[in-house]
């Protein structure tokens, strides 16, 4: 069993990818049960990229630290 402290040391992009991978697997289990086609990782990446292109960056994302 994973410990909370150990899990959250894995932060940022790799944690985000792991969460999305688990959600995709679960969605595909449900889709399989419903007789629907699987969603590929590439399908998910394309949808995420499309959604990101429609969002404005937060103001702090453009700040440069000195």
C-alpha cells in the first residue's frame, strides 16, 4: 500500500500523467462494459490539447522570477 507522503513526493507532470492514466483505464473499463470502443491515450492527449488551447493562462504563469 502506498504511503501518502511517498505518493505526493511524485509531483507535477508525472503525477498528473499517472492520474490521467488511471482515469483513462477506468473510463475504458466502463466503456467496455457498455460495448463502446476504447479511448486511446492519443485520443485523450488530443482532447486535452484542444481544451488547453481554449483556456487563457493564469496571470502568474507569465511572471518571471528574478
